[in-house]
């Protein structure tokens, strides 16, 4: 009788799944920004007035409206140099997001700290934009970033308490205390 073996699968904890979900969110942001950066490279050496008029037509917006005027104004002030700077900025941003995603996927502590800090920096402007002109997309982005922030805070608090317990355990073992939790007060007499 042939014996069947289950494939060697790594069982992921809820924490690992959550970190990988956040990592995929970061990869998605990086991909979107890279696509925008590629679009900027594509616009170089083109008549941006024609491009902005075409965008207004494709979006079916009022040619005399605020959005169409914004596109035309941006086209009037854009130069190849500015497009290069913006494209390189999108590349740098995408590389940072991809680095963060790699660290989160590998469950690295530095990536968790980085995610916590970068997310908390996004919250005030997102809240301001949400209060100014709310939309479902803005609300979804704000809620997502709040959830990521709370998750990262909980990881860092729990991670710190695990490290503290480990240090206390090592200290108690060195001092000859055989109980795993050390003394009740944490102070040896």
C-alpha cells in the first residue's frame, strides 16, 4: 500500500497572515505609483495641452469646469524637467513601499516600526481631506490606515512585552531562580 504524505506546508499564524495582508497592500500602492510614474515618462516630449484636452474628453467632464481647468493649468506649467523629478519621486516612493512590504512579509521588526510610523504620518492629512470633502474612497483609505496603525501598535506592544518577559526569564535563570515566571514581585530578596 502506497503511503501518502501531505505536502510540507508552513502553517501561518493569524499574525503572519495579517502582516502579509498589509505587505500586499503596500505592494499594491507601489504598483499604482509605478504605473503613474510610467505614465509620466510617457508624457515627456509631448504636447501636454493636447494630452490634457484628451483627458478631459475621455473623462467626460465639463470643459469649463474646475477639473478640466486644473488639467489645463497643470499642462501649462509642466516641463520635461518637472516630469523627470515627479517620475523619479514615484520610483523612490515605490521602492520604499516595496522594501516595507518585503520586511512585513518576512515579519521583520524594522518593517513593523516603519509601517507604524509611516501610517501615523498619513492619518492627519487623510483626516483633513476626509473632513473637507468626504467620499467612500477617502473613508475606506482612512479606515484601512487606522486599522493598520492599530495592528502595528498592538504588535509592537505585544512584541515589547515578549522581549521583557524573555529578559526577565533569562535574568531569573542566571540568578538561580528555577521558576519560569521568577518571583512574584519581580524583585529578588
